[in-house]
C-alpha cells in the first residue's frame, strides 16, 4: 500500500495545469465563433456544461447575468457577460501539500 508521500505525489500529478493565456484566448475565440452574441438558456447550458434548469435557477438568483423582456418568462444572456462571469468566478487550485489530512 502506498504511503502518504506517494499519495500526495499522485494527487499533484492529477491536478490539471492552468491554461496559458494563449490557450484561454483560443478557447474564447472558438466560443465566440460558434455562438451568437445573445444566447438562449439552452445555449448557455451547453457552453457551461450545465443543465438548462440549473442555468435558469442561476439567472433567477443572480449568479448568472441575464435579461428578460417585461411579461416574458424567457431569459436572454449576452455571451460577453457569461464569459465575464466565468472570469470573475475563477477558482485557483489549492496547494495539496498544505492540506492537513
């Protein structure tokens, strides 16, 4: 059975490496080419790999920026707002070695 040091080494190896700025720019460019500037709930769900109901819940409680025409139940999302929300919500991996187990 591997010891704690081996376990930590395996975990460190499996932690995804941050994407370079160029890789991030390429990904955003592909998204911008594929999707229109104003998105439906289904399109946002596809971009974020979420269930459409989750996207609607997040729009309702303010976690995702959305617009709704008066009297309509349908949300609309600006692609640039969704990208900005992703950037603002970035999570950095913690240092595994500092994690007391």
